[in-house]
C-alpha cells in the first residue's frame, strides 16, 4: 500500500512536469488607453509584457478616424535595448483609420529582448469628442531562432472630451487697486473744486 502511494505521487509529479510548459505565461501586447481633450496631441505606446527572446515583430493598428488622426509612428525603446534594429513605421491611413505593417527587427546573431517595455509610439491628434477603440491585428512575434512566440493582445482605447473652456482673465489685484485709486483721486479732485 505504501509503495502504491509513492508510485502515485511520482506519477502525479511526472505529469505535472510534463504540463508545466503548457502553463507558462504568454506575452501580452497592448496599445495603451488614455483620456484627452479635443485638439490635444498625445502619444500612445504599444507595449509588451512578459516576453522572452523577442527578435522581431509586426502588427497593424486600427482606430476611429472620425475621432483621432494619426500624425507619426516612432520606434519604442524595448527592442533597441537588445541591440541594433531596423524599424519600419508602416503606412498611415487617416481615412480608413489604420497604421499597417509597422515592424521592427534586431540585426545580427544576437539574443532577443526579454521582459516588458514599449514597442512603438503612435502620436495622435484628437479631432472630435467620443471614444475610439485602439486595436491590433496581423500581429506576429519572432524569437532569435525565427520561431513564432505565443502571445495575447488586449485592446486599448482613447476617450476624447471637449476642450476645457478657459476662464476669462481677471484683473490682477494691482490693476484693481490702480483703477480704484484713479477713481478716488478723480472724486477727490471734483470734491476740492466744489469746495
């Protein structure tokens, strides 16, 4: 009976060790989320978390072109932290609301980047109020052996509020005192003339 328990424990441990690779965490790619005002220019990162040996990536980004206009695409700091890169910002389409074929790769026989960081920065201008989903498609990640890296994506969003109405500029206290002093001086002169 004791030997059957030991055998059972060994079988359970062996099975657990076989399934550990299936339970490892996947990398997560996500465009950020933010709240902005109409006419505000802002930068939205697409970041990655929990990746190992990232050597190259590519994706398309979609947004609502009635709310946002994409101005530029810049390389993030994550991949260049591992070595020299070739960055392709892709094509911006502000009518269809996409940035297509944004890609980056390391150069040379080196290991990929591991950990968390920003892959790409997208600079937008908010052109109208509302909420825009920011989503990724056609994504792939490659390791330094050119194998696909498993990952999941999480969509982002941008909420655009009306621009704040500036308060009318008030008179400074010095200006108020100056006006009050002029009025008092004028009144004093009139009173002296009458007397």
